[in-house]
DNA sequence: CCCGCTATTGTGGGTTTCCACAATCGCGAG
DNA sequence: CTCGCGATTGTGGAAACCCACAATAGCGGG
C-alpha cells in the first residue's frame, strides 16, 4: 500500500505521534500544521486518507472539509475531536465524512479505521476510473449515435427507432452498429449491463 | 399523509409535547412510554417514522434500534438526546439511523426532519413493493427457465446458451420466450433494464 | 391409470438483425 | 476548392430470432 495518510492538526505533538503510529504500521504519513497549509499544497495523487482535527486555529476541521468537498475531493476524511460535539459529528458524517473519533482513542482501532478508509478509497478509485473510461467512450458518440443509443436502451426495434427519428432502417442499423463498436460491447444486452453496473456505484 | 409518527420516550411530558407538535402540523402521532412497549405492540403497517429517545429506563434507544434492525425494520429512526454523546451518535448514524438530534431542538427543524424521513420511507416502500413484485415474477420461473435467463442476461446468443446447457437451440427459444412472457417484458433489453433499475435501489 | 406440468425436439416460414460493398449530400476546416 | 467526417440510403445475402403446430418422455399427484 503506497497511499499516504495526511494528518492535519495544529498540535505538533499530536501530528508526530500519529505519524509515528502509522509509520510503525508501515503506513506512509505526512503532517500538516493547518488546514490552510494542506489546502495550499493539496497533495492529491497519492492521498489515501485524511485525518483531520476538528478544533484548529484558522480554518477549523469542518471548514477544511467543506473546502475539500467543494472542490470534488474524493479521499476519505476521518475527524478527530477532543471535545464532545454531537451536532458537528452528525453534520460531518451526514456530509460524507468517513468517521468521527473522540480523543483519546485506541491506537489499533484508529489504524484499522484508516486501513479500511484507504481500502474503500482504492475501491472507489477503480470504479471512478471505470466510470471515466465509460464516459470517454460515450463522448466518442456522435449526436445521432447517442440518440439511437437512447432508443436502443428502451428495447425498441430498429424499425421503431427508424420511425421515431424519421430515417431509414438501414441508417439505424449503421448507427446501432457503431454505438456497439464504440462502447466496446457485443450487443445491447451487454451495453445495458455495462451502463447499469457503473450507474449503481 | 396517513403515516403515523411513533414517539418512544419514558418522559410523558416530552411524548405529549412532541405528539402535540406533530398533531398541530397534521401529522398523526402516537407515544410509547418504553422501548419494550413499542416492541411488544410493534405497529408496522402505518409507521412513517420513529422518534426515539437515547436515554430511557429499561431498553435504551440504541438497544431498541438494534432490536428493530435485527428484525428487518425499514421505517426511518430519528434519535433525540439530551446528553452530548459523540460515540453513540456516530455509531447509530453509521448503523443507519436517519438522524440524531440534541435537545433542546427547534420545533420547525424537527418537523421538517420528520417530514423528510417519512417521504424517504414512502419512496423506499414503493421501491420495495416493485422489488417484491419482481421477485414474485422470478419465482414463477422453472429452474431451467431461470438458468436460461441468467445466460441471456450475459448477452449470449441462443446457440451459445444451447451449447452451454447441452440442449437444442429450439429449446432455448422456448425457454427464452417463456422467460420474457413471465417477466412481462418485450425483449432481453427490457429485462436487463428492469432488473438493473431495481438492483440499484 | 389419468392428468397436468416441465423439458425437450422438429418443421417450416416469417421477421429482425447484421453487414460488405457502394454511393450521395452537406458542412466545416484548411 | 479539396478533404474529412457524419448522416443517409440501397442491394443482396447470411445469421439470428421468433413461433404456430406438433410430438415424446418423465415425474408427481389424485
């Protein structure tokens, strides 16, 4: 596992302790003294997970989280808090945070949590890649092809599509064939299955 | 909206205040003095939503929630708490609770929340109904028909299915036709679309 | 034993899908 | 103006799908 865990906390002792904990488990980690510093550097490529303190000088944890979400951030975010704050916990979880942990925490449990978060992120990265690949294929379709595909997906016969679009059935066959070729599938059934799999995730 | 809101709280004043609040907004409500009482009566048919206090004599809110989930309960559950308890909030939310609200709460916000929860439940009820209908149709298939359908859904030609099952292509045609008839669709595309839509929800 | 149901198979004919080969037209870019 | 691309269409032939009509065999229940 090569993903880096990014620890954002204005307390150096906490950052170092966590970095040491993760390093001792073979998990690469990097600390950031503030949300601002992290947002400015914004290391995205190798990020496996963010461990984010709620209370910080400057931008708070939830504020950093909002910024990340606003820019389409995908890596999981685990909040740490030393103060019981139910509304913040509820709000961040409902907004998509991976988890919310009170200090003091159990080392093993935090590591397990981080490992789970990284694994989930990895799975999602694969799915996102597939979805982007599918999107690229869809982008190669001409307008007409895309239109024919939409009607194909409704289970229409070629002659029904021809009638709907006011063109010859031979033309529908041409478009249909090109759609299947560009989408890399054998037939309409495979196309529906492919689109459905990625729609569901 | 005919769904009932079930309020579970061992404090009669809270139950009555909430029942009054909901009634004043045209939302039918019923109070229960304990989790035990609710679990014993277990009104399921008209339940739109459960509002559940965390701290109670006997079974606690989270314990009631666990019992409900264990029996496949579907209606949304909103927790109320007078004590900041982050781990409980996090755990119940991650276990599927609809929301977690600290007392004192804003009347309008709680009502909005309940209305949202009921609407979500209604949507899910419709989907569950569709899924059950689909399941019933699938149950009408003979073993052989179900087997042919599985291969159909993979985009196989009749002759491919015939080869895989070691039978004549004519037989595959017969099974295929009966599958489409029993599933109430025009062709394999409609069948895949139908199954995918309900799989995704 | 009879009946109903499922599984299986065949024949013949119609419909739909698929496509190689071929061609025209319109539009936009260089 | 030329070229490339997309949209459109036709011909002819093969493959795949669909099904009415017909039949046999096996199994379980009454």
